[in-house]
C-alpha cells in the first residue's frame, strides 16, 4: 500500500461520508437539533466538548451530482395523479433517474463513536436546477436544493406554483441513510449510493393542496440517491 496517499484518501472518504452517510446519520433523539442548522445544534449539546473533526472541507468543489433512481411506486403514483415530471436548469431525467448537479457546499464530520451530535455538519448545494410537476394548467417547480445532514436529515428547496414563489427553503424530502452502501473512491470520484429519499409531510400537504388531491402522504418513497463528489 502507498502509505503516503493514505491520509488524503481518508480525508476524501470522510468528506464523502459527511456528504452522504450524514443524510440520515444523526440520531433523531437529539430534539434540540431538530429544525435547526447543523452547526448551531452542535453548540447546544453540553454533554460533549467539541472534538477535532476527522474530516473537514470548507468549500466543496462543483462538478459532482446527486442522482435519485425513482421508485416504481412513485412513478406509478405520478401517472395515477396525472402528473408529468420535468427538469429545470441543468437537471436531467433519463432511464428512471433524475440528477441534479452539485454547485458547492461545506462539510465537517466528527467521529461517530465520540458521541458528539450531530457528527455530520454542513450543507450541500444544488443551485439553479430542480424538478417540475405539471397537471393541467398547474406547474409546481422544486428548485435550488440544499441537503442538510443534521438532525433530522432533510433536503430543502424553493417551491413555485405557475412561476410564483410559494414557499422558500421548504423541507421537501426526508433522507434515510440506514441502507447506505459503503463509499467507493475511484477515478477521481467518491460515490455513495443507497440513501432513501422520502416525501416530507410538509411537501405532501403542499402538493395535495395545489393539485387538489389527498393521495400523497409523508414518508412516501421517492427513490434511492447516489451522490458523486469529485476528489481530484
């Protein structure tokens, strides 16, 4: 093994873990952290002094992506409701998967075994892209996604209806990384696959109201995420 490259690879792995493992990592029992930013919630945990992070990246480079392989149940539900999905900006939709380019962010990860919560802190930005849902004369646009790996782990975004902003930075999806696969690092990229993306209760209520239905509910499985982060 080339031991000179080991620290760099460990740092890359830590950064990758902070971007994806953290999507569900921190325990929801830390009620003080729920609904707040990751960085602020850590300071409210008096039980543990702030340890040294195992990895920290103050500026995630653009060039990666967050892709979601859409669950067939979600695809079927769209058809039943007469909703047509589309993409916004640089997002793509092909072969049953929707992908959004990562435009930046920052992450810090602490040793999970230290007990420090949340052990993953930061944000992951996807500015200028998004997903649209259209039925009849109504189009809902979900854009400018921000992943917050705090407690709970959620994806926020702006919601517009027929071009009018309806809800800025709304909690759109809950993120469950309990099925996350180990990260792979190859060819200048770290890839993490397996986090489940679930419709939030808030988004379900908004979509039901907009499209005049009661078919959507919180925790509805949207799909499984794959996050790709450049490492070189």
